[in-house]
RNA sequence: GGCCCCAUCGUCUAGGCAGGUCUAGGACACCGGGUUUUCAACCCGGCAACAGGGGUUCGAAUCCCCUUGGGGCUACCA
């Protein structure tokens, strides 16, 4: 085994990178890094109907955000390019021709409708549908004639039917498929593009891939792919396969992108007085489209879903990697958490840095059973990583986050940002830091007061106390944290009250909420002038004539 | 329906391949208590699992079979 390890991540560019894809990418990447091998990014854009032009770009950005880099692929280049399958048509054509010439593949003229019918007919059969190979293969001339008539022409691989197909899997051992179990499958579509099952085999060989780590959903494709490999490349050693378990959502079934629209729909139905025109407007869709969505007939695209959810204030479950970014998770957290979904280092370690993961990763420790994506545990992991990550790096992560969610806190310079982080100790996500410190960037007049907080805090003599606090703050010589603390504690003691009775009215007055950084820091950072201004506004708003000033 | 895979606390899992050291360990969640100026964070304690049934064996969470349950695939998608 002197061969250098080569792994690849081969996404089809249909949208954002989601957690499942990210995990596949990560495992392949970890194995390459662990062994000093090569990690290839290959874009499987062979489906013209589904690919979107920006998706490949997006997937690459998401990978970069996670810290997953590739040695060969788009942007990086490499000796085995091009790395977009749509640019490798001539290569596939060559191998298709070879198979055709050797009678290992044959032309088919069935339309999709024909196939549907065949399948329907086979429904009652004991073995289910299997494509019936013709007694003799159509000739090149037949194909040409069909093409000129505008008929559908595809190419099928003649899968060996007389022997069991054995797949060796690093995770599951040997799996045997009975003779005849795998029927002839299409390797070239009628639009001339290769199918996944074909392109993937050709490219894995040409790109000298040694290990394929992929989801369990591909396990049943493997015998066919291996048979194809033998037909194409004879005894050349095929890659080793490791089929990972599937990730299940904690909201029920399989973790899928459909969960977001589903959650939004549920929310829309629960909200009584929704302004549908406005909602459609916000989502950038027509009233008809919204109606179709509500009736379950159509699903708007992701940006629309996101916009409407934001408008309604409905949190959607994070599925795509960018969703986690926007929710304030660190890439370190995602990588760590994803790595532990179906793998573990064999000891009690859980919170691990990149380097540790690379050092400990091993393909033989992949678990066989499906794992559930536990968001509560994810949050806990994020809390740990926020504590653990180097301060400059955390600041950069925060800056990226504030930018993408368009927070006013983004106006802070590095020094201020670091200070904000330090007073938000114990934050679980970057969103916590943003939420807690936004009050510093608000205008006094337009500060929003949380109703519940006001009701809870401004009762009894809270207003009177706040008025007193105001006067004392105004009278302080030096406006320091220590000074503020001494004053507030002194006042509480004098009145025989807990500090909370004194601090809470002040907290709500300056930030509109009961949730904020520690009160001394908050007041100090707001500054005396602004603090007094806000207290005055609060006194006016919540005070009665008798006890305000 | 057919084929394939899987099965330890609520969840992620260690242990299983080399059966005894497992009265089954850790983490998250949860519950109770502590700390406390809010939210968090933090500290202490607690609850909680080998799916069921047959074998093999002196002995099974660990090996074999069946049942049940879960998942995947069954496309001119990847």
C-alpha cells in the first residue's frame, strides 16, 4: 500500500451545501488530510434540468467557510481536470463507444413513458421491475436512424447476470447481491450526458481515487458500478468504499431541505391574522404562488421561504450550512459536530479542534447505524467552541456573522468588538452576542421596550428606584464600572433590597429588555449621557406623575 | 412488493471483531440543589439502556438464527 490516498467530494450543484453533503465532504477530507493524501472536489453537473448556475459557487463558498479546502478541483486546478463533469463529455463518449464496440453496452429506444408502463406492469411480479435485455443489440445504424427520427436514444450497460456481485465495504464488510439482482442500467441519457452511475466510475478511475466515502443511499449502486469498472478497466484496482450511515432529523424523518418550507407552512397555518398580500410581497412571489404553497401544491424557492419566515418571525430548522452560519454557529462547531455524526475517536473526547480530528480520524471507526441530528447538543458544542476558540479568530467569525445578518453591531471596530465579546461571556451562539449588544447601537428615541419585561419589572416602587438611580448616576464624579457597581450595591443595601430590584429597572430602561450583558458593563459602555437620556424616556413612559422625578 | 443495511440510556455513543475485568462508561438533554444583577455560563448531585425470543457456551451487551422495529434503494437524480 504505497499508494497515496486520494478521496473526493462529488456534489451535484443543485443548491446550497446541506449538512449531509458537508459531512460526506468532511469525512473524505479528513481521511485525505489524515493520510497526507489528496482531496478532490468534483462537480457532478450531468443533470441539465436540476443544476443551477450559482450552486457550484455556493457549495464552494460553504466548503471554504467550514475550512474544507481541496487540492484538485475548480479554482485549484490539477492534473486530472476538468473537474466539472459537463466539461468531460468527450471522455465519457469515448468510454461509451468502447463499451458499445465490445458489446458490453447497447442502445435502447424506450421513452420514459414506455419505461413507466413496463414498471407498472411489473408491479405485481415477485422480483419487481428488471429491464429485459434484448436478444440482439441494436446496431449503430439503428441508433442513427432513431436519432434522425427524433426518437429517444439511450445506452444501457449490460450487467453480468450469471454471477453474484460482491461489494467489499470498509464499514459493513462483504455484501453479496444475487445473480440477476442488478438489471441493466442507463449509462448515457438521451440528451447525450452520462448518468451519475457511469460518470462517477470513469472519473474515479481517471482521477485515481483510492477511497470513496459516501452515504448509505449509494450502497445499492455499488455492485453495478463495480461491474462497470471491471468492464471498463479490467483488473485495475477499484477504490475502497466506505458507506456511512444516514443522518436523521430530530423533527422526525430524514434530514432534508424540505423541512424548511414545511416548518414555514405549519407556522403560516397557525398564525391567525396573516396579511397574505404583504407576505407574498415580502417573499417576492405572487398571491397565486403563495396560495399554491399554502395549499401544498407548489414550493417557492429558498430565498422566498427565508424572507417570509423572517417577516413572520418564524425560526426555521437549519439544514444548509449557510443556515447554521446565519444562526450564529462557528465553522469549528459544525466540523466537530458533523465529524461525530457517525464517527468517534474511540475514547471519551467530544469537543475537538480541527487538528485533533485530523489526527484521530479513521475510516474503520465509522458507525453502521443511523444517527439523529441533535440540535440541543449542537448548541452545547457551539458554546464550548466559543469559549475555546482563539480570541482574534472569534472576533473575525463574529464580524462575518454580523455582516451576513446585517446587524448594526457590525459598525463596531476591532477593539469594541473584542470588548463586546468579553462582556458576553457564556454566549451560546454569535446571535446571542448580537442580540445582547444591539442596544448599544440603537437610538434612544426608537428603542423598543419588550412588553413582558416592562410588565415584570416596572411594578411596585421600581419607578421610584429608577428615578433615584438616575440622580445618583448623574451625580457620580467618575463614570466607571466600579463606581457604578458601588453605587448600585450601596443603594440596594440602603433600601434593604436585592441588587435585582435596583438593577432590573435600569436594565430595561437602557436596553428595553431583561436580557443584556452584566449591568455595570452595559451602563458604562452606553455612557452617562445616553444612559440618563434613556432613563428619562423610561420614566416618562412607565412612571406616574407621583413618582417620576 | 423486492433487494440491501442497521438495532446499548430520550439523543450521540464507548464496549462487540479477539465472550468473563460491564452491578454497562462518557457527553447532550432532563430533574434536584448551589452560585447569581438579567440571559447565559459555572459547580454539585440524580434519573436513565444492552428491542423480544431461541440457541452456542461453565459463562453473551459481545457469537449464530428467528421475530419485531427503524432506515436506504428500487429514475434518462445524484
